[in-house]
């Protein structure tokens, strides 16, 4: 698992040499999604499902970006809007998306607690 995280970090750092260096750095990008008073970016984790064959049509390798709200969890409608905001921030960074895709990532998920994840489609 540690090797995969290092590989992702290397791929992200390699994309940082572009004119959009800040956008190529996942941590910097995610720290800017929400104001500090609203939610804190915790980090990301690379997950690879070893039990799924590489040739399968289902998502095998994905990235989870993790946030925590400062106060209580927002309503379901507000939560959906916040997931959308994170996903769109990621999707707008074409170099980052290309780097993740080239590194074998099938999907990105957003987490705001330890119980649930929301997939970016």
C-alpha cells in the first residue's frame, strides 16, 4: 500500500512541473476547496482491491479524498452539494485527472466521516 501511495505522489509531483503546478498537487488543491471554518482536508488514500482481477470491468483502484466538518454534518442536500464541489474541483484539473488515469485510478471518492464515501462519477 505504501508503494502505491508513493507512486501516486510521484505522479502528482511530476505533473507539478507544468504551468499549473499548484493544480497538480492534490493536497494543495484539496486544502483550497472549503474555507477553514467549514471543513478541513485530512488527506487522501489510495485503495486497490486485490480481490478483483485487473481484467474485470469494475473499479479496482481508486482514490479517497478525506475531509472533516468543523461542526455538525450538513443536511443531505448540502452534503450532496459539497461532494459535487470536491468532485468538480478535481475534474477541472485535467492534468491531475490524466495523471491519476495513467497511474491506474478508476475512480475518486469523497469522505466526510469514517462511515461513508461518495463517488465522483
